[in-house]
C-alpha cells in the first residue's frame, strides 16, 4: 500500500481512510437526503432516496474517492440489494466493531438533524424561562421527517390546564350570577306557598261544610215562622254557623233555650229538627226526646237514664260513621229527673269518646221563665230595643246587646244553682210576646187551617187573651200557646 511505502503505520492509514469514507458518506446524505449503511460484512446497502442510476450503476463519488468502486444500482426504490456489495479494500473481511460504528453514526445523524431544527437564539433566547433547552442527558428519538418539515412546526406552549365546566346537553346554559341565593330561602318560599295553599283549602272546606247544612235557609225559615224573637233567632243561627264551620270539635254544642210558656221554644225545636232531617237526609241522626212522653212520672229514673244513654250513643255513632253532625233536641228539661241531667252532663265531658264531641244538644226548658218575665216587665221601656227590630235608630242595637247580656248573666246564675249542666251551655233567652206578635200567630194558624187570615178577625181573637200592661204596652201572659185551641173552635 502507499501508506506502507512512505513509512506510515498501517493502523493510522486505515483510520485516515475511514475518516475519508465517513466524510464522503455525509456528503452523499446531504445531497440525497440520508442513507443507512448496514453493518459491514452483511454485503447489503439501503438508501432512503436512491440516486439516479447510470445504466444500472451508481455514479462515482464527486469527491473522487480513490478506493470507491462502481456498484450496481439494485436498490432503486429503497429496496435492499440482493447482490453483495463490493468489499472495501481498506477493511477486508467482517469486523466486530462495525455494528457499533453504525449505531454511532446513526446517533450522530439524529443529533445533527435535531440541532438543525432548533430555532436561532435571537428568536427564543435562553434567558426566558419558558424557552426549551437541549439537554444532552435526555434520550434522543429518531424520526423520518426531513429538516424542512421539522422546522415548519410551531413550538407548543405549555398551557395551564383549567377546570372544564360540563353542562348537560338538554339543559340551557346560564351565566353564573354574581350573588348566589341561599337554598334555605327557596325552601322558605316553598313552605310559605304550601301553608298558604293549605289555608285556602281549609277555608274552602269550611265553606263546603257549612253549606251542607244550609244555614241561610234555616235562618229564613226561623225568621218567617217565629214571631217576636228576632234576637234569639239571630243568636241561634250564629252559634250554629260557628260550630258547623268544621267537622272535628273538642266539645259538643249545648244550646239552652229558656223562657216562659208560649214564647216559641218548642216551635223552634221542631223547626230545627225538621231542617236537620232534610239536610242530613237521614232521620236517624235527629233525636227528639220529650220528658213527658219518654220518661213519665211512674217510670223509674234509672230506666230512663239507660234508655237515654243508649239512644244518644246510637245516634252519635251513626253520625260519626257518616261524618255528619247529629241534632239532639230535649224538650221539657225542667221535668227530667236529676239522674238524666247527670247523664246528659256526662255526655259533655272531654273524657268521653271523640264522637260524643261532634253533636248539637238543644235543651228546651221553662226554667228561668219567671226571671225573664220579671226582667221584661221591669225594663219595659227597653224591651222594644231589646227586640232589636232595627226601627228605633242606631242606639237601639247597643241597648239591646247590653240588655241581653244582663239577662243571660242573671239566667246563668239562676240555672247553675239547680244543676251544673247549664254551666257549659249557650243560653238563649226567649222574651215575652206583645199583642202584635199574638195577632200574627193567629193569622198564621188561620191560614194553616184553611181560614182566610183576616186582620180584624185575628185582632178580635187576640183580644180574648190575658196580657201584662206595663208602660203603655201589652205582653201576652201565655204567649201563643192558646192560639191553636182558639182557632180550632172556629
């Protein structure tokens, strides 16, 4: 060899020859893209983009390598050549270091390509904290992208990942409000709405329960059929309206109608019984108990007590099953034995079953009749105001209310001394009837019996009765009690 003739060592000549071959290969890769030389000794060569073949042979190296030989172009399109490559005169035979050299060359090529892809320092200076820096310790990856493709990619900025708000697809998106309303406020509004709805519903139920008993019709019937007792009728209807507004009660209603004979107590009791039978549509829910008929004098008081207790229990139990309020009318209460009054007083106790609390008791008694008569005669000047017929000015109502309150207080004090059952009763006094009221009773009875209700004839019949004459006024002693018997004599 030439190196040996000039006295150059053989290993140094091989090293220089290898450097010259490496430089030629780099220049080839720069001109044609890149090429990969498989380990020496395999006899094959692969190129990424094959150069132009001249007649099936590769062109000679432009650098004029002395030891380069023309090799057949068998890898025109990147396919491995099936013919073995010509042996290099510098490195004859296979070598163990050849694969390592190939790997080193590949690594150097990758580093060169990456360094070319980095932007110049003026564009992304190293002083900025976000500029990426090449770290030689980091692993390097080889890609088949050319230098133009790598340089065209814009650098990615590392953005801070924000929390994503996800909305349902079917719902509308709203902007968050600056002030958040508390959920407790919404719950409070909902509670107020529910309470208001319940109150309105309760009011409607009250109206429905009161309409079942047709108290307006009862008021008209009593005003038309009962003469001389406008204040008593108004108080009875008001008490019934308040009690029948609801179905559930804590205690029964006890009405005590007191007054002298013939003023209309029994007549009001019959009208009440007739009306409740009509509106309840069940005659068994109305009980009329007459002391003279159901408990005469010879009968034992204990038997009467047991019978009354049984009948009252049956009525209230049936009314509870039908969710209705029964009516129990007891006439001539002043004739009842003390044992029956005790039993009646037991019905009013809160210890009794709840269905005993939902009932209306009407006591018709002549007790206190003398007190009512004395009060009317002593206050004859105020008796007309006490009737509250509305024909004597605005002050008549106040005078009537004061006089009625005094009369009820005196009656309660008198009746409680006889029996405690009247302590819980709503006392309704019936006043004496004057001569004009007796004339109206005659006309009504005459029309009922088929006679023409002539005013002069009715006055003539009314003149046959006895009266209390006080302060220019006449009050009937027996009221309208003798009207029926007198008309029957016509």
